[in-house]
DNA sequence: ATTAGTGCAAAGTATTTGCAATCTA
DNA sequence: TAGATTGCAAATACTTTGCACTAAT
């Protein structure tokens, strides 16, 4: 694990203890934390870390292209470190859990020229919405 | 125009002057306004209308299924009255303009069972990102 | 008349900014 | 050392809430 940290070092990212914990917290698959969650986890290891610094670090990681910003609903943005592996998201409309998925087919190719309005289309982002097993179970029991 | 208002009346939506202007402002195609923009436009016709009321009305229209909430980036949500006609969005990464598009193919069918993690998948939301003709032109000239 | 809708003021959540102190390379 | 990074405090953007007043059916 943590080739994220490796890569960052290689790219000359000035390394500080707070940046290190942020990168460590973000490392892995199926990680989709909000800025606040990143801060909370980072603070377990480095209690003094401030929210500002977490926001700074996240912003830079996004700018570097190492992390993707995902805004599923209108709530807090989530940060996905899986930027190097193209994927889409499956979101639970109950609890907001996010999973990385790999659909077949190419959504980009499905947009006809006459539907492009002169845009230079670069990317197709697909978000699948559904109910996760946990929420489905809870719904069946509750009420 | 304004079958939105017709439909709402038919569904027993208690009609007030402020709700009327909100519905009128939202009526049409390729409309993707933020709550604040809706408020601004509504205020042209009804200066006393409050933001609270606009938020209330928008929330209800969404609950009624007459309007869709779209959050492209992490910014303010946008409201799309085109709920009855299934469509996807094409967003300009330069200026944020949104156009409704109708891709061929079915993104939902492109998600294999083994990629569903036990979720009951209900919907596939596709957002195309690109640069609109205006922004492309501006980029070519500037700098 | 009843019940639902309105809007002010205030609080809440998410994120950004200015700037002095601090630390990495 | 020089320039980048940190983090506090305060500001900003967006949205929600409590509650007294008003209006639609």
C-alpha cells in the first residue's frame, strides 16, 4: 500500500507530517471520505492537524490529479484516491455509501454528435443509484 | 408553455402568487437554475418573495417529482424542470452551462451483476463533461 | 374557519481566506 | 535561509429551522 505517498514524493510534493497523514488516510480502494471524515481520521494520528490544512492538502491532491472529487448529492464532497483507475460510482440512496464500479460499454460513445451542441466532450461520468443490502434489510424490518 | 403550472394545479398543489412565479420561472427546456437564480428571477415579478419560500417551493416540486435536483460540481444545486422526459446532462467545465442530452444506449444495462455488490440498482445518471463553443473560443484568444 | 403557506431572523453545514508563526528542502 | 506550509480566526456560500403572521380553499 501507500504508493500514493511514493508517487507524491516522486512528484516533488513537499512532505510534512500533516500531508503524510492525509495521504495515508486516503490510501486504498473504495475510499470515499468527506473532508471532515479525512480530518477526523487524520486527527487520530496527529491531533493538532487543522481542518484548513486538510482542505489545502485535498485541494492539491485534486489539482495534481491523484485524487478525484465526487459530489454525489448536494452534500459534502467526497474524495476518491482511485484516480488512476478509471471507474464509476454506485451510490446508496439510503445511507450514501459509495462503491467503485466498472461498467462495460462506453457512455462517451453513446452521445451522438447532434446531441453535443458544439461541445468538445471529454468525459462521461456515470453514477448509479440504488439501495445497498444493509439499507434494504433495514427497510424491510422497520416501520 | 406552462403545463407545469397546469399539472400542479391538477395535483391539488395549493396555489399562491409566490408558488406561481416559481413555477413560471422554472418552466421550459434547458432550464437549470440555482435556488438563488430562481429567487432572483422570481423577485423581478414579485419583489417581496423570500428565499425561504423559494427553497420551500423547490423542495416540494422535487418531492412531487416535477423537478429534478442536479448537483454538477460541489456548488449550489440546480433545479431542472424537465423531470418527465428522461435525459442526461452535458456540462461545460469552463462556465458551468448545462444542456440536456439524450444518449443512445442504456447505462443501467452496462453494469454487470457482479459489479452491483448486492445493491438494488434503480437508476443510472450520466454527466458528460466538456467545453462549450463559447469557452473554446475564449480560450483560443486569451493568454 | 381551517389548514397550509409565507418570510424574518437566526442557526447550521461546508468551505475559503488573511496572515503571522513554523517548518521542509 | 528562502520559500512553502500550517492553523487560527473570521468570512463566505448555501440551506434549513422556529415561529408569528397571512392567505387559499
